[in-house]
């Protein structure tokens, strides 16, 4: 009888531990807030009526952060025609933009909501040595990308994670 009583006590204790183990739980609620990363290009551009050798064409592109979060920005600047690129002086990229190994220019500051970057460059200069009859029409294309800056120390790191 003692043996049966000990067995019942042991079974009851073990059963209550198993029951406690099975009903014990912990709950964590993770809330994720989705925000849109949105930027756009603004520029001052004065197309000349009759460009010629030595012409300075005002073009000042910059990027505006339309998001509610800080972002990093990079741009790529491309001539639409390689002959046209050869007839122009190299673009003078501003110091706040760093040339990356991938051909992009990286803005070296976080761009806060509502802010705009410094201009990428201020003008296009046609070389003096080009003859007017040899001028080739062209466009300069400015392509921009942005990425959330939170969690990254510098822009190249943030874009490398994409």
C-alpha cells in the first residue's frame, strides 16, 4: 500500500510538472512599421539657344528627400552620346559627392526628410577646341537611387546591402 501511495504521489508530481511545462508560454508582439522611401530630382537648367565652342550651360541637379525617414542617396551621370562627352570638359562634381568604384556618385551625408542635397555639378562646358559644325546634340542623364540610412554608418555600406 505504501508502494502504491508513493507511486501515486510521484505520478501526480510528474504529471503536474509536465502539465505546467505544456501550458507555460511566453508571447512577444513585434510591430513593424512600413514607410516609403521616396526621393526625386530637381534641377536648374538653362538650355542655350545656340551652343558653340566655349559655351557654359547651366545645369544644377540635386536630390530631394520626400520620405519621413533619413536616406542615403547616389546618382549616376551619363552622357547620351560618347562623341558629345568628348566635346565637353569633364564635369566638376561637388566635394559632397564621392565617386564610387561602381560609377555612382555617393552623397556623403544623410539626407533628412524634406532636405535636398548639394548640387551634383553646376554646369556643362563645351571645349573651346571643338568646331561649331562638329558639335553633336546630346543629353546628360541623371539617375538617382536612395536607401534608408538607419543602421548604416556611410552610404556605400547601405547600398552594398541591397
